[in-house]
């Protein structure tokens, strides 16, 4: 059932619906549900993932659980994600033993990429509004499909380019090959519309590696062999995609009615604002690592650490909940030893596999897709999102399968149990998320059972207790009668989201409790972390409506 597998791989990237306090929850649950269904599509040639991969994933989960932060339960979703990646690796190991199954990965990614490219170009020119609710309509000149973030969109487009190259290479029909060339040109235009510098770096990597492979392929054929159909286009043709990309970058903004759209060339010329640059961000993260190098600040504590630390130099100006570099993020939250174990283990697996000696086309495709996710992880955090967890796990299983096929009844039993357990988690999490989302909706739009006393009915949530605490804090006015409870709630919520609405409640409750030194210290941190919000708070202190 390759077509069904391809559809399940593509669906999370195209999933359009967003609701509630956390933008990516429904997309994450969609991806996890797709993993569960993929587990059920096995056959008698199934393999288990290699022991090294499973041990590495267990190591990641153990480190997260051991070095968890002060936010209760924050480490549980991360450990669940490791389990889902392991399940996806089981599917990937099965794909490694069947050509049709490995083709499902390529077709799924390519389908998601082409559809997203079309949506992205429509968004770029302001033509996507009629397609709601199947996609969003961002401001003119922005393109991100249904991923709602241009670097994620760019990574999907890059993975789709890798898939298109592989499908071109294994296809002998000239007519079908021309179809993949057309798809690649569409993807190239979408990559330009994304205005993502990460996407440009990925594109240069793809073209460079593909050109080397194409050159190596031609060099291995003696001149006396006569005409031959090569799997990849000539290196000169591949390299021509780079100037074509920059030409598209120049053309796209000029076709926008009214102009005023920032194109990729302008982004490269201007760079990021000084207080938003990754160099400042990474400098702050390195300072935090230096403060707690051995055990880190705890999983999920980077945003609190960034808010509570007064740096001697420049400061990244927004809430910093991820280091935008996976090794640095692991080091700041788990400590340097754990980061070295996790990153070193992955590097050891890659070096032991010797990808530079790879000749199998399907494995080369998997290496290319994996490389796009890893490259993105050095600049942001794609593995926090369900679609990339799915693809990452599939690639792990394809590239590091077990040496021999496992007995089918044994693997089928493991797959069925894992799929059932995962679907149960998805259903429960979806139900609980619908419940807690009611407090973030107008009273008239809530489910009838949650129209009144909404907060009281939501306090039993286990998976989304932090979102419930945040809602209670921001919706409740601080008074002398509740100051102690609000202070404890604000301190707890500060570890979840240290933003102005939380900080002001902490300061107000501290003042009512007579903790003037604490209030002054928090006010100073507030002024440094969010100067514009601090000035607004001083000028127009706003009262809150009572909690519903």
C-alpha cells in the first residue's frame, strides 16, 4: 500500500487546522496518528530498527527525564516524542527492505512539497484567502504553506527537491522525467518565495552534493561505452539551478501588485535586526551554559533562564525558549555531558555508516532528507514539530535497520501494540486539548458544558495544566485576598512563559504581600527584558477582568 503510506507521510505537512492556545498541537497529534496508521501497514519482510538507533533514542529520553526542569510534566511530551520517533523508525526499517515502501517516502514528501509550493506562491501574491479554512492567508509577500513558519516551509521544499531528484534518477521514461523537472522548477520558485536563508543554505547543499554524485557517475563510465542514460542530470545543469534561483528571487517581488514586498535579495543584504540576530542569541545561550555547565538549567527552562539572567553585553530581545541550535539547546538545558553523549552518539552513528561511500539510490535519498532536518536543527528546532519527527524517524529506520529481518508475528505484535497505545494517547490528548481550549474562547463559542465555571472544570488537566495555569493567572485580578495564591501561581507560570502578562502579576502580588525587594528586582528584570512593555505598564497599568 505505497500510495496510502505516501498520503500518511504527506498529511501532517498539509494539515491546516489550528485552534487553542498552542499553535502546533493539532498538527503534532495528526503526525502522531499518521505514525500509528503507518505501523499497521506492515508485511512479512519487516525489520526492526538497529539496536544503535534504539539505544540512542532511549539515551535521549533518559537524559531529558533525568535533567527535567521545575515545570511539572514538561519533560513528558519530549519523552513521548522520542517514543514516536522510535515507532517511525520501525516503519522506516520496514521501508529499507522494499523498494515500493522507500518510494512512498519520496512520493509523500514530494506531494507535500508540491502542494505546499502552490499554496505558498498563492500566499505570496495574496491569492490564498478563498482557500480558507484549508490554508491561511498571511500578509502579502509571505509564503509558508500550512507550516506557518517560513524556515519549516523551506525545509519541506528542500526535502521535496531531494525526493524529486531521487524519483528522476530511478525513472527511465523521458516523459515522466520531464514531469519531475517541472516539479523541481515549481519547488525552486517556492524556495525563493520563502525568503528563507536556511532554505538557501539547504539548496546550495543539495545542488553541490547532487553535482558531485552526477560527476562521479559520469566519470565511472569509460568513453568507449557509447551513449548512456544517466540517473541524474549533468553537473552543469544542476549547478545552473543556483543562478536560476537568484533570478527568481529578483523577479518574484516585482510581480507583486503595488510592490513593497521584501524579497530574498533584500533579506540577504540587510540581515537580521541587531537584537534579533542569532549571534546575540547564541552568545546569550553560551553565557547561560557557562553558569550551569554540568547539569544545565533543566528541560524546558531556557526561557526562564534567559529572563532571569542579566547579561553584561547585548541581549536577545524576545522570549528565548529554544537555542535555535540543537547541540547548544541540549547543552543549556541538560548540561554539556548529556549534550556530548546525545550529539556524539548521533555523529558516531553517521560516521560508522559512511554516507560518503553510499551508492544505493533509496539510501542516498534518505541521507539527503535527514541532512535537511539536521541542517535546519543547527539553526532552529524542527524536531519540536510532528511532521519533522515523522520524517526524522523514517530516515533513522531506513538508514540503520536491523541486520536481519525479524520474525513477522513478533514484529507485527509490537507494531499493533505500539499503534494502539499511540492512538489512545492521541485520542486522550485531543479530547483534553479541546477541553482546556474552551477557556481561550469567547463564552458564546464554548461548548455548552464549559460555558460557566470554565476554569474550575479545567483544573484536572494533566497534559495541559500549564496552559490552564496561564489562563487562570492572566484572567484573574490580583487582590489582597488572593495575593499569596496568585504569587505562587505567577512564580510557577514564569517557568512556562516569562512574558509581560505573567511578570506584572508576579510584581503586583509581591507588592501586596509586602515583598518590596522582590518586586523591585522583578521590575528591573522586566525593564531589561521587555523595555517597551515595561514602559506601557508604567504609563497605563491595566486591570484584568475577573476569571470566568
